[in-house]
C-alpha cells in the first residue's frame, strides 16, 4: 500500500495548482515532505488546507497463479480547509489540476506505471467543529476514486 500512497503523493506534488493551495509545514527538512499531503491523518502541526489519503478497500484478482497481482482499489482523497470554498478549490485542483474534467491533468484519468486507471466516482462534503475551543469549522470534501493497479509495476 505504501507505494500506492507514494505514487499518488508524487502525482499531487507534480500539480502546480495543488502545491499553490495546500499548506506547508516548514519543520520538515525535505521540501516535498513540507506539503500537508499525508496518508491516514495530517501531522499534528500541519497547517490547513491539507490532503489526507486513504485506501479503504483493495480487491485482488488472483486468477492466474505466478502472474503479477492486479487489484481494484478505492482511494479516498480528503481535502481539508477552514473554508468550504477552499476545500472545493483544493478538490478541483486534485481532480483536474488546471485542466477541464474531460482533459484532466489531475488524478482523474491518471495512469502511469503501476496505476492503470484512476477514475473519480463521487464527492461528499462535511463540516466539523474544531477541537481548539474556537467557533471555527473544518470543512472536508471527500472524493472517491476507483483505481486499477498492477502491483508488479509499482
């Protein structure tokens, strides 16, 4: 799973619009690690907006013994921000970069060595009260992508 996260994170860091919007945590020495794009959870001191990646399901196609494993996975991309408009802008940057939905430079339609297909399936939005005793809300736009993966190529 780690290599899938690395592959997706590398793709997101190649998208200028994502890098322009996502927060940076300057406590990290590596410039790419400074961007608030993490698997599972943001780090405690990561600023908003941020992106959280999760792979809640992975179904393997093991029909052919001795052949590289193919799988169909669900990727959740959560765009977190202190403004609903910014959460949606980050979602659009992730999905399409600066391209149109049918001419995407983002995750939607992404394919590379190991990831054979990445298709946006749905979006949801939520708002949560911050745990810092403020009246602020954290807005989360969650996008669901379906991935087809050749694990032999990751």
